[in-house]
């Protein structure tokens, strides 16, 4: 009588079955969101850097709040440094 391999069970590959690695619990894939970062608004207004700089100048001159003045000063300074126009 000859011996055959027919009685042997086929070994499972690592690519079959549940995807584990989370202490035996199957891993859950995150959802896919195509609209990430998109808005439902029909009209989107993006302020230009010149308009923002003008707003910061007006806010700096019209406020008495020291925190707001400091914020406006830092924003104006940041923009002028980017443009190469900052003179200290």
C-alpha cells in the first residue's frame, strides 16, 4: 500500500482569514471621506493679504486692548517680514 498526501489538510496562508494584530480582535479600517475639508457654502470669500493687513492696521489704531494691539502688531510684522518690508 502506498502512502499519499490526500489525507493531509491544506495549510492556511497568512493572507486568509481575519486581519488581526490587535490582540486577537479584528482590525477596523477607518472610513473614507471624500468631502474632508469641503464646505456646503455656495460662496466662499477668501481675504487677500492686503485686505487683512489693512484690517490689522485699522484694528491696531482703534483699540485700547493691549492684547489685541500686540496681536495686530505681530500679524503686521509677520506679513511685512514675508514681503521683505520690515524695518526695525
